[in-house]
């Protein structure tokens, strides 16, 4: 052995990392243990960042979600040391290490495409696109398939959902999904569908409701000769959509299914289809009294909001015949007759008013081709949170496709707009559970072709006199119908075998449908229990309980509920009592678990027991409800069995559940938001895992959240009220309705005053500033934002000041005060720099660039926009969302400088990002400005194509802006 040979150091074992699926590490071919869950989560964050430094505060926020312990920094450093020793066991203590590197206030993993599957995936993705663009389709499909094969499940599978819900991870899952769709389209066009089948199947299993993905899978299966499997995939997804979401397959999925059935070769669209030429829209009248189609030249959306049809509708033949006769008579005299209004008046709670109205609505729905609107007005809600007419109208307008900007202030103006949208339409409107005439009067359409069904416990006599409503007195069921109801549910043999017991049960239920449903449910759950035993137990219950106050003269209904309730196991009975405390009209299993302080797994069988007992009803999309009478009984039981402290604790758990879920959604919508959430949230709290899921959660829970806030105020929890409203601001800003946001912010203002918290007042005024600015009520917005700024200054809250300065800067620009806009934005930027808030710095630099461009300082605008993009590069968790707005601003500045080619490239980049993120409104803005650039460059037809695309988006979202685009199209109609 030579001396040189003796000094040779053997090469270090090869180290490989994987994050596309479970987080895994290998050294020299041996898989290593990644340590406890939180350490594995930290490793996942570093790997998902792909060689970029993750700041220590970001790591702490990701691992603890805003509830970090005081020792969090030391814990992260300890994890880093453990990971270094795991990867390099021979590393001397305190040595820096080759793979896990500290510095710059954070940590990173030194990796390349050979050592990390994520980077290899991106490398293959790039090669696939290069091959595609070069016309090498076969090579491109193989590269796509190779990239997709690297995935072994969702990114960072096995890491906690709270960490995986961060955009750092959801963006990676979205990358995979986008690549799969691209690969499928290319493979189908070039007859290589077999290569993408396996990844499409895996993705379809993980994204069970993604209809675009399933459509690609259907076509790929058919192209590979698996037509029967494709049909089976469609049927299973259709059933899931109907059963779990209550919706039908989308046109995209249905079209793919039809292609499969027809045996036609799949023809996916080209990646970037050229816009088809469209006829110019005629001159359009914009007055409010004009019908929708005259105002916009496009069809009205067709809402279908009826609740599920009754499963066991029995009796009421006379009432149904009477209603149908009135309807037929009205149609014979149409169009001269007024809109028909049918009101179920004098009907006690539980008598079946809603069931009758929904049954009739389904009977005649085909006569109203323009759709059905439904709202539960909650007129007799125990919390006193009946829906206001304005809230109901704004909900209807949203269903009709009206943008928030289009909705005017004031109930009268909103009602006028609602009537104008229904003019010349045949639509069915069901107003359920109305309190009085004043609640429903603004909701009556003016069209003679509409049918309005109203249910109410009160006699709406003034509605009959003033609007020609047809009154209907709904009494309890006849004895024959009640018996038929029992036969339908229990079977004729069981009912016929015990006629005396049957009559006793009917009598003790007072022939009230709700009470009968509770009894029959219990009988079905105990098929061997004779009906005579049930009748005997009811007789005992009747003698041992006081009269039920909510049932008017039918006092036996309380005995019926009491009998059914006492047969429940203790834990199920406790859940029933606590559910009666929920302030919302409906609830999901997660909020039920929070109320009870249980896990979802433990709550599920208890809730199922209550559903089987007909003490809890089932709604669409996995939601549940309590009938008003059952809610009243449950609260009475809660007051008897549970201490005030127990009830207060349940409400506290519910508020924390909604606060935690809202906080999780906020972090996804605005990843760098600084709001924290109180500790002590129940483990059962479910959190959204993506931006889309956050928006869906908010849209589903919005009315419930409003009820929760009002309940918090009633329960003397003003801090919980304003805090929850503050957490919802980003969702209201993105989704609306903005008028409702204003109302809620006033509630926050009152709650903060009640609690005496200056911070709450500051946030409420700032929220009002944001909301009013979106409604273009700039004077009110400036007043509240200025007040909020003063409050934040007095509190020494520099981040609050910065946020208010950003709002004020935007308001200054909108009102033509560009110099002040720039001044406010510079002040905000300085504060964000002091705090190290990178995302806010980037957005502020973009805002500064826009204001500079608006004032004519185009070179300065380019400089500020470029700086914004450089800051965005330092925050990969922000994804592309923020970049899009800065590319748009940079394009605008280049356009004004005369650099039209650069402007076009920047606009196109902004549009691609906005489209990928589903930001249709801002996409329309960039399309409009790109059209302006193309028009100035002399490419008139290309300009008109972009304007038409923008018009398609804005016609319903922002009619005023759409009108401006129509003017551009009209002005260039005859251009050479």
C-alpha cells in the first residue's frame, strides 16, 4: 500500500430524501428513522422548500400554528441537531454538517435533483414541456409519466394535517395535479393514454370530487380500451356527488361520459384555444327596471335551492288539491293575474307546513323553468336571530349571479333590484318559517309568472289583504292519515296487529306529524317491542310531565319527546341537550363534536343514533338540523340536567372551534397574516386543507358564523364576538357578500365597545374601512380607516398602523389623490420592513408601483415593481398569487413607457398565474389592459379578443366595468 493510498478517505454514503408521499431518508441504501412527528414535520418543511432557507419564525409558526410554547426556538434547534446526527452520524458535535445547514436566521437542506425527488420531479416537468414545445410529443409524454411516477401519495403524507394545510404543501399538490392534466391532454392527443393511466387513477382516488381530473381519467380509460371501467368510474363519482354533496355532475364530466358512451375518440381541448369571434352586443339599457336579459344580454343563472323532497308524504290530499286548483286558476288568467302567494297560516309548529310546501314545490317545479329560490327565514328562532329581509334578498341576488358591487345600499333599493332580476321570469320562491308580513313583503317578486309559497305560524292577514295571498289553515293530520303514516313507516302487518295501541299512539301524539315521526323512529329501532308497550310508556310520560309550552293546545307532544329522550343512552342524551345550544340553523359533525368536547370519531355514532330516533334531521352536504320544537325541548332538558357552567363551557368550546377553523382558513388565504388564535381548541376541530376548501367552508358556514357571533354577544362574550369577526375578514373580502360584512363589522364594533377593548375597536374600524372601500363608499371607508389608524397609534401597534396606511393609500388613489397614496404606502412599507413582514413588503411595493404609474412616474414604478418581485422570491410559501399582481403593474408601467412588447409579455404572465389560481376578477383586469396594449400596437383583432374574454368574466361580476369594455368593442367594431 502506498502512502497516498493510506490517506484516501472513502466517499461518504449517498443520502437521498423523499417528500412526494411519506417523508423518507436513505443513507447508503438504508432507510433512516425520521424521529418524532414534529421533527418529521420540520424535515418535511425543509424538503418542500427545496434547498431554500426557511426562517426560524416561519418554522415555529408552521409547527405550532400560532400557539407555540416559550421554548419553541430551543425545540427547533434541538430538532435540527437530531436531524443532522441522523443524516451524518459521524458528524462531530457542533459541526455545521453537509446536508442540514443553518444560517440567515433559519435552516435549509442542501439538495439537488439527484438527492430529492421533488427537484427531480420539477426537472422532468421542465424537460417534458421543452419536448412538447419542440414537437416531440412521444418523448414529452414519457417525461410527464416519469415525473408523475415519483409521487407515492399526497406530499408529506403522514405529517399532521395542520402542517400539511399550509400553502407550502398545497402548492406542491397543485403542481402535481396541473402536470397530470397537462400530461393527460397530451397523451390523449397523441394516442399514449396508457402511460398516464396509473397516476390518473391514484390522483382520482385522492381527489374524490375533482370533476376535471375524473373527466381526463374517463377519456384515458376509453382511449386505452377500458370503456366499461370508464363508465363505472363515472357512475361511482355521480353517486358520490349526489349523495355527499347534493349536486349533479358538471357539464365537463357529463360531456366526457357521453364521449365514452358514443365510442368517439377523445378530443381534449388544445392547451390555449383561440377565442372564437362573437357578435357585438346590441346597445343595452342599464335602468334598474329593465329585465336581467335586457340589462346584460346573457341568461339568468337557474338556481335550484329546494330542500330534499319529503320521503314519506302522507295525507293532505285536500290541501294539495286546493293549492293546485288555485295555481291552475292563476295560470288560466295569466299574465294579467298577480304573483300567486300561498300562505300556510294558523299552523302550529310541527304540523307539517314546510313538508307540504316542499312537496307542492316539487309537484309544480317544472312549470317554473327559470329555477327555484328557497330561504329559511328563522322567524321563530329561539336565539332571536331571525333573518332580516335584506340578508335574504342579498342571498337571492348572489344566487342569481349579482356581483357585490352591483348590490345597492338600503333594503328598498335591494328589493327593487331583486324584482328587476325576476321580471319576465317564471320562478318559484319558497319563503319558509316567516315571522310576519314585514319580513316577507320585500321578498315578493313583481313578476306575474312567479309562484311564492310562504310558511308561517302566524296569520299573515295583511298579506292576504294587500297582495291577494291565498290563505290556508293547516291543522293536524286526520286520524286516517296519521294511521297511514304509521303504516308507511312500520308496515301494515305491525299496525294491523295492534289496532288499539295504534289508536292510543295517534291520540297521544295529537296527530302531529313531528311527534309521529319521533314515535315511529323509536319503534323501528326496537322492532320486537310491541306497540302496546310503546303506548303504555307514552301514557306514563303524559302523566309525569308538565305541558309543553311550545305546542299550543297539543300538550302531549312534550310527553312524546320526553319518552323518546329518556330511552337514549346517557352520552347520546347529553349530545342532544348540547346540540340544542347550537345557535345555527344547521350544523356539521365537527361543531357537534366541539360542543360535546368529544372527537369526531366518538361523536359520529351518537349523532347517528339521534338521526335514527328522528330527534335530529339530516340536511345536504353532511349537515344536520334540529326542529324548533325539539330544540326548545332540548334546551329545557339542558337547563334541568346540565349546570350553567356546563352550558357555558359548551358554548366556549364551540366558539374556539369556529375561531380555530377560521384561523386555519385565514392562514391559507393569507399565509403571512399575523393573527393568532386562542389555545385550548378541541382536538375534534377540522381545518380546511386548501384555499378552495377554505372558501367552501366559509360559504357553507357563513350564516351559522353570523348566528355564533350574535350568540356570543348575548352570552356576554364580546371578546369572542369581535375576535371571530376579525378572523373572517379575509374570507369576506374574497367571497362577500360585502354588505353583510359591513353589518357584521358593526356588530364587532358594538362588541368591542361592550368589552372595553381598544384593540377590538381598532380592528372593527379597520374592517369597516376595508368593507366600505370594496362597496365604493370611499368617504365612509376613509373615516373608519383614519379612526382605526389613530387607535393603533395610541396602542403602539405598528402592524395595525401599517395595515391602515395601506387601506388609506388605496383610498387616496381611488379618489384621485396620488401624492397622498404614495406617501401613505411608503409609511406602511417602512413599518413592514421594521417588522420583517416580507409578504406585506412585497404587496406594498406593488401598490407603490401602481400609484407611481398612476401619477406618471413610470420609471419609478418599474423599479418598485421589480423590487416587489425580488421580495416575493424570498417567500416561496406565498406561491405565485402575489406575483401576478406585480407582473400586471410592471406591464402597465412598461405600456406607459412605450415598451409595448415587454408590457404584453408581463400581462400574459400575470394572466397565466391569475387563471391558474382561479382569480377571475383580476384576470379580467389584466385581459382588459392587455387589450389596450395590443390596440395601441395596432393589433386590433387581438385586442378585441382579449376584451371579449374580459367581458365574459365581468358581465355578472362587475356590470359597470363590463359596460366600459362594450364601449371599447363598439368603438373598434369597424377598425381596419
